[in-house]
């Protein structure tokens, strides 16, 4: 994480003595806000799509389609873009169901603080998946057969989805 030393407005050195670095003239406080990402559990006939990462961080681990929200995007728009990039699927964002938001630190211990916004999407027809270079393979699994997920936000969302599924069945 970048350590802020000077006020971006008046260039005075920030007061580092409190909880957050702040400008002594009151222009600026550096809050450690998380970066937003969005991801989706795509299902077809009670089986969910999982992708194997082809890059670090967490090379070789399993996850689901998603990525960081870019400037000017909603979480749903980011998700549609990421799903298209990663799988070549075009999704209807009006059919997304909000699951929840889940915190993690992305990358090493000093990595990006991340708030993952999770959705579910049930497909009516089995899609043809065409992976880009970010992922090496994909599988369809029931929630009970799901692979181990190393990303904290996706793992916690998956456990939450399993609990909801158990309650509804």
C-alpha cells in the first residue's frame, strides 16, 4: 500500500499521529477504503461454473468469473465486462441476483484491500465457454462438489451460498 506523506491540495506534511493520515489544515484525510470487485456464481441445472487461474496471485487456484470495478462502472456493468472477457458469455445483468459483499486482502499481506460484491446468475441454456488467457480450464460442479477456493471473498461467498441453498431445500 502507498503511504501518503503530503496533502494533495496544500502539500503540507500529513499528521500521522491519529487513526488516519490527515492534513493539518483540514484539506484531506486518507481513509484506507477498499477497492471494489464483482464476481458471479453462474449456474446451469444446479451446477456452478468454476475457473482455474492461469496467473498470480493464486496461480492454479479455482475461482469464479469476476474482477475489479473500473471507474464509471456499476458492479453489474463490471461483471458483464469481466464475464465476457473471461468466458465469452454475454450476460443479462437484469437477471443477476445480489448475494452479498465480502472483504479480503488481494495479493500478499500488504496487498489491496478489496470488497467483493457477489451475485448469482442462473442460465436457462448450457453455454459454450471460451476462456481467455487468465484461466487455464473450467469445470461445472454442484455446490457440494465445489473445488477449494483460495480467495477469501469468493470462499466466504460460496459458504454463504451453500447455507442459503441448504435453507431453501
